[in-house]
């Protein structure tokens, strides 16, 4: 979603389920977690995950930009 001061995006896992949300600053091209949803109610990737994660994300900045553009 585009707002006057930036973008808000929902990231999906490989199964198409919501994983977390991020804020995107178009001026600095930075991406940061939307801390409320990402940390508090997200039971897969938040502060108190319901299941243990076994692998870290392994994508670089260029791939992240290509994925975001899609």
C-alpha cells in the first residue's frame, strides 16, 4: 500500500500465508519491520514464535528489490 510518506507491504511465506509486515521508505530505499504486527501478534516470526525457525532468510539486497518490484 502506498501512503504519502512511504509504503506498507505484507510479506508472504512460501505457502502464500502472511509472514510479517514492513515499512518502506522510498527516499532512503530502506525497509524496516512494522514492529506492532511483526513482534506482538505474529506467532510464526514474532517475539514468541509458536514454532522454532530452522533457517535464516538468505536473500541479498538486489534480490529483495527485484522481489519487491514484482
